């Protein structure tokens, strides 16, 4: 035992937990969120009350929740994983029958003070459930077919409900985050090869089913794919969003046009500028340097998450951290690919930057689970 560890052990339990929190990660999360507040202030034309203040209030509440979750022993969250998963699944069923409709999709439950999006909750309760499952399962049984089917069903069941909303972006994130936990748990690569083959076949089926009575996707989703392949085919319609986003990205140049000087956002050429396309506003105002700096902050967050996973000798905790990091990474990767025209527009927000209540709050609670695993790891 080092002198520092000895001195830390003399501190009362509650204070010791606070000292064990991954504070660099908290600083990075706060830094990225502060960039988001700045951009929301700029997009609103210097009005803090439009989007920036509500976002700051949500971040404050989310930060408090993160610390509360972090202080709770990790064994409690392990024991709660099954209940959390079931509640999230039931809420998805509630959305299917009684959910609020917005922009052609039925994804929310209106609680009055906030519109709850259960699919955001499922992203983290799913990884909790999978981590608890593999913590319970004997390592020797990880790749046995009977024990691979169970986690696959855990992933597929909510994915189908989310796809019915429809919400293609979140459906893909559930599959990718769940697959990341299975991969980290040691499931044989042959299963992933089989799933990739099935995925390729499914994509082919999606295209072949178009125009038939049993087509797999909605017409607007096919239109998004068409727009992704050729945005200029409908520059004033379906291709408008991505064309304007590319103009904003490119016009920022090396150092940008300056704070609150972005013409694409200020003149309302850029749609959804405060939500899904907020990165393009940042790139226009702060250029390549600003965009690169933001990506560097994101990369550091992911790096700190992975280091925390490698340091943790508790199987549930390590897998949970991997799942949280995977969710965060796929939020980032899908959104950036979308706004840069490298993937179809699927409505995934940029983590900690895009305006929105459910995504911000649930993501911070997810980081709270990560902090709980880090604080209570075996030392």
C-alpha cells in the first residue's frame, strides 16, 4: 500500500468516495457541455433564454444525478439491472400505444415537466442488463449457442420496438452498444461474422423490398437513403439539410468566421441547427481548429472511459463502463457521419452539445453509473 492510498483510507467513507471520483472525466464532460451552451447562445442570436439557459439547467440537474448515482455502491446497480431493463422495456410499450407524436415519430412520454424518451433510457439499461448477465455467466459458457441466444434476444426485443416508432438511429445504436458489450465479454468472433453477414443480407432485403406491400422501412426513410447517396437530386427538398450542412462545414475554413458570425445558422439556412446539426454551426464559427479541439475533448472522454474499464477488476463494472463508452462513441460517430454526409440522416443528437432533455439527462446518469463502477472498484 502506497503512502497516498494509506492516507486516503483514513478519510471518512463518504469523503473518500468523492476523492475517488474520476475528476478529469467530470472536467471534460463539463468542458464539452460548456461548448454546447456557448453554441446554443450563438444560434439564438445572443439570447440565453431560448436554448442555452434550459440546457444549462438540465445539465445542472443531470450533474447532480450523476454524483448521486456515483455514490451508490456498484453492487446495487448490478442488482437493479434486471428491473431497470424491464421498466425501460415497459415504457417502450407505453410509447407504442400512448406516446406523443412529433415530426412524424411516436417516441416520447409527456410528463409535463419533461418529455421522456424511453429509447434513450434503454441504451443504458440494456448495457446494464448485459453486463449483469455476463457477470453471472461462467466464462467457459460465454460462446455456447444457448447462452448467446439470451443476450441477442435482450438486444433484439427493444430494438424492434424502437424501430416501430420509427427510430432507425437509436435502433442501430442499441445493436452496436449491445454488440460491444458482448464483444468485450469474450463472445466468439464467429458470431459477429454471422451477424455481419445477416446485416448485409438485411440491407439487401431493405432495398429489394422498396415499393412492395411488405417494405421494411417507411417511405421517408428510403428518401433519406436516396438523399445520402445523391443530395443534389433534390436540393430544395430532401437534400436541403445535408447540402446546407456541408456549406456550413466548408465555409468555416481554418479558423472560422467568428463567434456569432455564422451566416448559415444566423440566416436560418441551416435546419435543426440547435439539435442534430449543431456541429456544423461550431465548424462554421470556429473553423477546423474549433472542430478539431472539440473532437479532441471527445476523444479524451472516450480514452478516460476505456482506461477506467481496463483498471477495473470487477467483471460487471468493466463491462458496464465499456457499454457506457460504446454508447457515447456511437452517439458521436453516427451524428458526425450524418452531418458530414457520410451516413444517412437518422436523427441522433451530438452528445452533450445538442439541445434536448432526455438525451442530456440519461447520458449524465450513464456517466454516473461509470463513476459508481470507478469509485467502488476493488483497490
